[in-house]
């Protein structure tokens, strides 16, 4: 009788063990790789890490986001293609890089569109921004949310104080048609190049200038080879984090919602770091001898007037979004 009980007990625990083995397999952490272009200590990358922290905390460790900074997984354009295919789980990129898929993103980065940063965030965090995020799913992406990237300005190898000074200069732009059109409207020669090639292009004279925000100007050391910075604030191009729809479709609705909320809650932290770092970056490049030119209201109006052909060429669906953005108070 005791032997029967012993065998029954062993069999019972064997079944329980098998069952727990399946359970253990099911609770193995889901690991998601996030590709990032910027270095580890950059404000946007720190926002990635905050997102990862919130995801791990709120999932009780079931979901782990691993951040691969400094282009470890490749340049933005190549990474986006891999995310679309499901080979990389997610990436944080400039919206210019995904505007080839979601054309309405062109509206978000038209020059001199936003009144200020507050205006932009009301747009991004409101119905307009939500609608654009959802449009990514048609292209096998899931738009998770937005990060701050400040305003973009021109910097060059020789002084630029007016619109006419840009005429004929070769200016590096992001690999997006709208950015090309903007620079051409100013009379310059638009030269699309990957982000990682800009320093050498400036150094060797392939381009005469580029355009970006204060923190990128410092972190890339572009100030070493293009010391003239003109504060024209031509665009505010936010960052977006997109995930592979193929990957996220394997998660539950609850886990997908968790990722979206974590990104949204990481946003204020990232924005705070950005504003702080902009001030640090501006002071740093000034201290290094860079020549900073503040654009007068009258001259800025000339920059804005030069953009009329860019707006005139926008299709009705883009201008419909532009008009909605302008109406946001």
C-alpha cells in the first residue's frame, strides 16, 4: 500500500513538474531590441532607457527592452527596413526617416509651422498625433510615441547671416524629399547624406554646411568643422519610436497597451532632459569659439517667405493636416 502511495505521489509530482516546466517556458521574459542612433548619454537615448525601465517595472520583468545605442544595429534607414520586416523589434528615429511610408508626417515637419514647442506638443499628444501614429500600421509598423528633438538650425563652414548667404552652398539634409525641397527653396544645394557621414563630408568639403539641433551639433562634433551657427529655427522635427507590427502582433493587447503607455510616460522625462541639455550644448559650443548668429524678426520673415513654393507644392491631404495643426490653440 505504501509503495502504491509512493508511486502515485511521484507520478503526481512528475505531472506537476511537467506542468510547471510549461509554465516556466511561458513566463520566460520577452526581450525586445530597440535600435538607437545616438550615443548612450544623449537625452533621447536616456529617454529610451526610461521607456525600458517603465516597461520592465510595469510588466514585473516579463518584458525586457534592450537599448542598442550608437548605431550598433545600423543607420536609421537600414534599421527601419529591418523593423518593418520584423528582424529588429523597434527603433527610435527622426520622423523624416519614416515619412516615406506615412506621407502625412511631411506636414509635421514643414518649415516654420509651429508657433513654439508647446504648440507642437499639443499637436503630437492630441487627436492629430494619435491619428498619425495609427497610420503606421498600414506599413507594418506600430507607432508607440514621440520624443523631443528641439528646433533645427543651419551651421556652415563660412558665415551665414541672411537667406542670400545660403545661395549656392551645399547643405547636408536628411534623406527625405521635404528636407531637400526646403533647402532648395533657400537657394542652396541640398545634399542628402546618412547622419553618420556628415562630419567627414563637412571636413572634406563634400558639403559646406548642415542643419540640426544644438545637442546634435555638439555631440557629433560638427562644431569642429562648421563653426558658424545661425539660429533660424526652421523646423521642429520630433522623434518617433516605431515597433514592428509583426512582432507586436504576437503580444497580447494588454502588453501592447503597456508599451504605448510606457512610451507616453517616458516623454516628460525625456523632454526635461532635452531642454536642460540644449542649454548645456549651446554654452559648450559658444565656449569653443563657435560664431552664433541670432536671426532678426525681419530676416526670419524672409526665410519664412522663401518657403511659399514648398507649401504650394504640398498635396491637398498634407495641407489638410497643416490647417488642422495651425488651428490648434
